[in-house]
C-alpha cells in the first residue's frame, strides 16, 4: 500500500491546515504560547518519534525499544546545557515534554469528585503513573493522592490480564 501524503489522503483537512498557516503568517499573535516553529522542529514533531512513548529517563525506561529515543533525549539535554553555558558536572536539564498526564488529570477532574475511586493497570506491569500508582510506603502519583485507587495486574507468566479476576476486583472495589 502506498504511503499517502495528507494532501492525497484528506485534501479537505490539508486545505484547512494550509489556510491556518496563511492566517498565522498574515497577522501578529500577541499570545506568548503561540509562536512560529521552525520547519525542522515541525519535521521532528511530525516524525516517527510520535509513534514512540518513552516514560522514564534515558537508561531507566519502564519498557524497551528506547535505544534511539535515549540517544535523542541525551543529545537534547546536552544541547540545553550548552546553549545556557552550563557545566554538565554541576547542572542537569530535563527536556521532556508534557505527556498524557495532563490529559488524564483533565479526564479525572471532569468525571471524579475528590475521594472517589479509580482503577488502573499497575505501573510496573504496563500501566501509567497517572492510573493511581502507589507503593506500600507512599502514594506516588497525584491521582492516588486525590482519589482512591486500586491497581490491577497481569498474569506474570502469560502477560495477559485476567478479565474475570479484574471484574471481581472492580465489583468489590467499586471504582
């Protein structure tokens, strides 16, 4: 199958994007969060990097497949220190963009009152930090602090969720 361009796949959307681009270049926006992004930045953002999720930090991700992501992130961290003339022996930089966390929090605050319950897949088994993650010693994520949370797990041998067990846990916990 041919890999279609947006113009070929959806000419209506393509035309609207082109019109928005012309609108942006035809006026002055006095909003700090709106600016003109370099073409090479848009090329990077629209690249195969959008297909990859990489929670954690280089060399300490929660799952595999991050060899090149780690190299890219380290390159960005090094460049951030360099642009500010900071010594990497004394300084660190975090170049990670926002993730699904703000989106999850928006959904939680829209649907749940403080103290209500949610369930999510355990972080150590493929879930997300915002799915109410906590340990025996402390509540780690904001979602586990503001709402009651229970984590469910996968069968460690098969890697599959036991949906009958999950249903039973949900019926008992009542998220």
